[in-house]
C-alpha cells in the first residue's frame, strides 16, 4: 500500500496554507496530526480540498487536536428543537431544520448576518475557541468567500507607540455587541443573560511560538477603563489596520473544502452570497485556553 505524503503549500506571504496528501474520511494517525498541528502553529489557516466527509468523520478529525467546545448556553438565537444538525456540529448554513432556505425576515437570518463582521469564534465565551473547522457541503454559485486576517503580522506591523498602548489592555466581548452592530436588537431576556460580557486581553501570546497577536473581534465592544465611544473608535482603528490587504487571505469555496483556522491568531468574516442559493456549511469547534489577562505585550 502506498502512503500519501502530507504536504503544505503556502497560500499567502505571511500565513495560510493548502494541505495535500491526506484523506480525512479515514483516521489520519498521530504523525500526520502532529504535522497538521505544527502547520497550524506556523500558518494559522489550513485548507483541505476535496474532503467529502460526513459529520461523524469531521468530528473524528477535529478530535485529533483537542476536545470539542462544550457549553450549556447557546451561541445563537436558534432554539435547540430547531437544530438541523446533531451534537458537536454548528450549523452555519442558510437552511431551516427541514432543509428550506431561511426567510429573509427570520430573526435567525438577521443574527447570522453578524458573521459578516470580522470576528474570532467564541471570543464571547469565558474560554475562547482554539480551532474552528468549517466544511463546505454545498456552496453557492456566487459569493460566499470566507476572509481571514493574520493577527500576528498585524501586531508586528504596529508602531512602537501603539504596541505600548495596547499592552495590558483588556476588552469586554459579547454577542450583544456584534449583533447590535448590524442592527439586531431583538434579544429575549434569556439571550441577554447568556450573552453577558466576558473579559480578554487585547494582546495574546501564542504558546507554541511566543509570537504576539491582536485579539480583535466584532464581539469586543468595550476596553476596560475606557469610555464606550473611545473604546469602539480605537478598536475600529485597530481592526482597519489588521485587515489591510497584506494581512488578508480570501478563501473561495469549492464543494467539499474543509478549512481549519486558529481563532487565537486570526480573525475572519463571511462574505455576501446569493441568499436564494443553498449554502450548507458545517463547523466543529475546539475549546481553547483562558488567555492571561494583563499579559505584558511590549516590544
């Protein structure tokens, strides 16, 4: 039997790569898992083409790199009884439980539009996510790219004065902030309770490499100790800096692509597509670690 050699081809000058030589419908083994994780530490985003996987196979592949994220509270406004997918799978599609396209005036659709803002998955959780793994089961004929921005390169490109300013800053993250930014305010009392702000440092240090990165997200709405207007103006400035073209990789989806990204070193956003076409995207998410609040980020 011939064993395929796993190779990673870089897609962008600072981050992102495409992986070949692996079949994710089968167990990958410890050696390939270690190579993939090292690639993630280096590149932050990895693309696997032509992976016609099932939900069970996606979950099995995800578990090579840690434990699935597990929270008792929902990160959406979709009721549990309306979920289309089983445990461990997040539904990022535009479909209802019965497979029909969500109505343009459905509050679930309004809520999903917040994913078009730059964000880091689960930054609104006490323990933010490690990796997200998104599988394109059905992709629209127009639009629907996912864009990624390299927060390590963005940090490196800050001037010295701004590096000193962001060192030690702590932000409050909440789904309320990101959804209100797109005009969604229709929250139930239970949702408001579920989406209470959590605090994370604005600068994180990557444990595997020691590199510093900006921990930005549309979920971040307040800098602790700052006024709300000044906080949001500064965070917007940082996000504009961090999403300049030289820091961004735009992924054009093909059916059966699987894209893995590190939420600790990148941010991402979904782009517009024809909402009358099916976009069936399914995500698994790994739990991460608690960032150290007040980390020294100078230099």
